[in-house]
C-alpha cells in the first residue's frame, strides 16, 4: 500500500507534452506488434490478448487526449484513427470468451496474421499523430 500511495502522489506531478503522448500511443502499439502478437509476453499463462487489449486501449486514450488538436490540424486523420481502432476492437471481440479472451495457444496462424495486419494498419495513422500535433 505504501508503494501505491507513493505512486499516486508522484503521478499528480507528471506533465506530458503532446509529442510524448503521441509517441507513447505509437510505442504501445509497437509493443503489441513485437511482443503481444508473438505470444512471448505471457509465454506461461498465454493471456497475451488481455495485454494486447490493454495496450490498444492505452494508445486510444492517448490519441483521444490529443483529438482536439488532431481534428483542428488534420481533419481527415481523426476519422481514420477511429476506423482503425474500431477494426482492432472488432477483431479482438471475435476472440472474447466470457469476461476475457481465448488463450494465445488457441489461436491459429491465420488469427495471428489478421491481428498483426490490423495492428499494422492502426500503427500507420497513429505514427502520424506526433507530426500533426507539432505542426
């Protein structure tokens, strides 16, 4: 509990720049592409899809915080981001079981390929966010 209280007090003093948020959104997707999608993240529990979902949600949250600037500076990027985030969410829903997801070991090579393609398609417009918010 002491560590949680310490973390809670430190978080209130952290200030992130728009570029840090944008780069963080992309880094979360990169983690999915290099670790979660390969099954290496949770090699014993096989719960990689939970982590996959959490990273996508984190990326989406960072982009949402920047959305007013994105919409002002590049009105076409926001709808594309919405479309791509929705596509990843819809794909993950196919693997939902109860309040979680299928185990990674239950996925086929085609499942993994589809997820990888969806994350790559999302990563491309997310990588543009930093440039847009700094322009």
